[in-house]
């Protein structure tokens, strides 16, 4: 995913989300899926659903989230620690209480430089 299409740049050069309205979680927050239990770190936020209709309709109707809410791009790991990228509605995320076990994902070093107080710190953009 090209993060430059989803973010602006602050005066300090760090990446900031474009107008995400009332998003509950911020970039760098470690979260957990409330139904499926997988964990992840937020690296991008969409103010509302911004994926294909085909993807949306592939979600079983009884657990399909509403579109009019923030959706988060996560560097995720499965129960067996296999890395992948997930797209999850806000209603299906909770804070991950396991801050002593940070998420490990091969793409995280490209986006984050450190972890402070249980939150990953986004890298500053260089030129």
C-alpha cells in the first residue's frame, strides 16, 4: 500500500492521517480484533469504508460492519504469529492489552521507528 496516497505531511515532516474525523484509534496503536482475536498495529486510517464492494460483500452478513465508520489498515499477525495486512472496521477493534508482547511484522520497520508507552512511533519522512 502506498502510504503517501493516504497521508499528509506535518510541519515536522512526520506522516499524519488525512481528515479521519472521529477515529477512535491513532496510527501506531496496537489493537486486537474483538471477534477473531488477531492482533495488529494501525498504519493507516480511512474515515469510512474505502475498499471494493466485492470485498465488503464477501464478509458474512451476520458479522458485516457498517460502512459509515473509520476503517483501519493493520500490520497484523495471526495466532501462530504469521504476518499479514488486515483492513478492519472500528467497531471490531479494541485496544490490545498485551503491550509486553509487541506485534512483529516485516514491514513495520519501514513505517515505525520506536515504541514508547505501548505505542509505535511513526518514522519521520525524509525528503
